[in-house]
C-alpha cells in the first residue's frame, strides 16, 4: 500500500489492485487531454491534497508534543539541580525545592497501591471467574465503566466530604490515598479483567479435569498467567495517580509544606499540586521552578511507563 | 500446575487415611467459600463508591437548594457567590465549560479524525507502529503540565497575532485541551476504521475510487458510530478536565461566546472555592456540590450516550 508507486505500465500487474487504481491509466502523460483525463487529474490532485492534510494532523499532534517538551526543558533545566530536589518550598524562587512534594507523592502512590491493588484485582477475579450471569452483576459491570468516566474533581469532592470530614481523617496522607484509590479503582479492575479474559479457556478446563475446584484453578492457573497483564495495568493506573492534580488539590489544599510526612495521619503535598502552586504564582522566577518540577514529574512517569512496557514485552505470552 | 499437584500429594497422599482425605477436601471447599466472600466484598466497594458520590452530591445540594431555588440556579445569568451582592445563576459557568470543551472538540475532531484516517488508510505498517505510541504519549501527560504549556507557550503565541486583552483566555486552554484529547479520538476512531472489512475497500478501489474517496465514502461512513462515540467520550473528558482551564482560562464567570475572553468553568470554580478560605458547611461551600452534581450528570449522560451509540449502531460484518 505504498503511496508513491511509479505509474508505469507495470502498475497493472502489481499485486495490490488498489495501488494501480489510485494511479489512473489516463495519466497526465496522455498527449490528447479530454474531459475524462481532466476529471481524473482533478481527483488525483484532491487525493494528494488530502493525503497531505491527513498527514499534517498527525504532524501537528507530534509537533505539539515536541513544543511542550522543548518549552518545559528550556524553562526548567537551568533551575534543576540537586538542591532543587532536596529543598523545601520557599518564598524565594531560587531556594525552592520539591523535597516535600516528592516524598508526598511516594506516600500517596504507595498508599493508593496498598488499597487499590487487592480491591481491584479481587473485584476483577470475582467478576470474571465467580460471578454468575445475573442482572445485578451486569449492573455492577456497567457501574464500573461509568465510574471510569467520572471527572477526577468529583472524586475530590467525595474525598473531601467522606474521608476528610465524615471519617475525620483530616487532610492526611490516608485521606489522600483513599480518594486516589477510588479514582484508579475502575482502571485497575478493567485492566485486570482484560488480563484474566486473555487466559485461554483450555487452561481452566485442564485444571478442572484434574479435579481442582474453581478457587484452585484461579489460584494456580489463571492468576499466575494473568500477572504480567495485571502488573502493567496497575503501573499505568498508578502513573495516573502520580500525575493527577485535581482531587489532590482539594484534599491536600496546603502547598507550602516544610516537612516530610512521617505517618499516614500527616498532612502532605504532591508533585502536581506543588507545580500548580508554582505555576499560579505571579513572581517571574517561579516559572522556571515550575518547569523544573515538571521535568521531575515527567521523569517519574516516563520510568513508570517504561517499567510497564518492559513487563508487558518480557512476560506476556500470546496464545 | 506443579504446585497444584504438590498440594494434592501433601493433602491426600498415597496411604493417607480416608479420614484425612475427607478433611483435606473439606478444607479446600472452606477456603473457596471464604475467598468468594472476600472478593464479593471487594466488588461491593466500587458500588459503594458510586453510592457515596451520588449521596454526597445530593445531600449537600439539597441544603443548597433549600436556600437558592433550582430555577434561579439553572436560569440565572450571573454567578457571584463569593461577592456581595451574591448571585447563583450557573449559566456563565456552563457557558464557559461548553465553550472550552467546544474549542477542544473542534481541535480534537479535526486532528484526531485526520490522524485516524492517515493511520488506518495511508500509513505503512512500520510508520504506524512508530506514530501510534508517540501520539498516545499525549494522553499520558499530566494535565497540570498542559496547563503550564498553555499559559507559557500557547497564550504568548496567540497573543502575537490575536488581540487578547488579558493573559487568561479560553482559546488557549481549549486548543491545549484539544491536543490532550486528540489521541482518544484518533485511537478510538482508528479502531472503528480498522474494523471495516477489507473487501468493502477493495470493491471501491475496483470501481476506480481514489484513496481519499475510499476513506471518505466507504470507511468513514461505515465507521461512523465508532467515530461519533469517540468524539462524545472525548468531549465528556474535556468537560470534566480541571487543571488546564483553571491555569489558563482564568477565574471570571463570563456569559460569552468570545474565545479571546477570560471565563470560568465549573471545574475551575470548584477548585477556586476549595482552595479559598470558605468555611465548610456555609452556603458558598455548598455551591461546589450543586455545581459538582451538574457536572456529574452532564458527563454521565454523555458517557452513557457514547456507549449506547457504539452498541446500537455498530455494523456487524
């Protein structure tokens, strides 16, 4: 399906019929132009014009990405050094750092993983392996896909009303982790379900034939086979949690934090919240600090995603 | 498999008594019963999350609508809960939200559909395998980064040739948001296009159609439900997006259609109140639940419609 195939007579003998048709036989080399050749010339030019246009939309997307990366790099590389990583936020742009936010992000990510992985994987196993085909189960499934589409700020409102106020957890690491758990739970469930579905039915049949009951089949056959898919899904869900700012903005609220949380009951700030704070400060020097923070955030996300891709390529078997 | 065998041998090995074998079997059954109950409880948590969201939004909104009538909320054209005299007409926030999402939708539909047609109808396999993941990186970038990009790059760029009075404007936020949701449109649309069977294309080519004609007259119409659904789901994403519009579009509730002005979206308003000094439980604090309820309903309806379009209109070949 190459686009630029030479329009010589050989075109009629190419394996792809399509390629020869896009090059009409009435080519521009015809010495006596008639209405048919004019029309096909026009159609060919239109074809080429839109090819350029379609390609341009891809190019604009990629250029946008490039502009974003270059914009962040030129603003931020100058402010990025070890003291930036190891300092607390300050009123002076030059002395500001992301130590508190970096450790806050680690706390929240670990906390979210601790809740979301068992709950999400458990739900996925239940829905795929144990749940009967019942209207209530279908409703739960529908509910999960709807939850995946709820705006993240709504989870912030829920976390504020439920965990911060009703459960009296205050604006703590625990409240933040629980809020983030609810946000990434649909992703963990859906990805784990896909991974479990991908395990061939013959594997289950073989285990059942040996006399195993359903839980033994899941524990010893299905789950081990599905682990790579589940793992890469979990990492992608956690990278969503690392980059998510809206709900954390509502739960954390405080962005001028000069200590590292030492227990789940402590207050916290995370990287995106700290970056948002710097971006919205009017003083000129903070733009560079914000960009430096973005570079760190993108580096964390890039490494998480690389791990996910590595796991997928290394361990996933196709049947 | 090995561990299954080992387990069986340990529990009811050769020479074991009938009694111990029966005991092992009972143990296996009991374990399964416990596990199923635990997993069922885990499943209920996602149900509780939905119940929690709806209950929280409804309860606090109810308190709000005791004071401000729902009619005033829905039809009022001035939104100023934080200033005297207070006004609770949500239309300016809705207008701002739809304007931002509309601009994002135009950008994402143009770029996303073009990219999908290129990837599905023109690109050689090798090129597609490189371009697709690069485009999907766009969907993984945190929204706070996009907000910074809009404010520090796109807005100055627009200001160089458009008369933008203040630095905050909805055009810049909308364009960047369009870039963010573009991979969603292109991936979902391309999936729908790839699903259009090869013989349909070949038939059109055999009639002398050009590639453009095959794409626009055969593939796109056949894949239309998927494309429409992709567009609806991406728009719903844009309506719920928070950080880009909070950073780049401003905080002035504004009933306007002018993309060069500063506006405030529903999400940006919720952030503004929750970051401010508003005492919890006050009427102003309750506004975020009323606005949140409206936002929740808008995105929920769009998500349901999007999925319904796919199910209802997808052609099976």
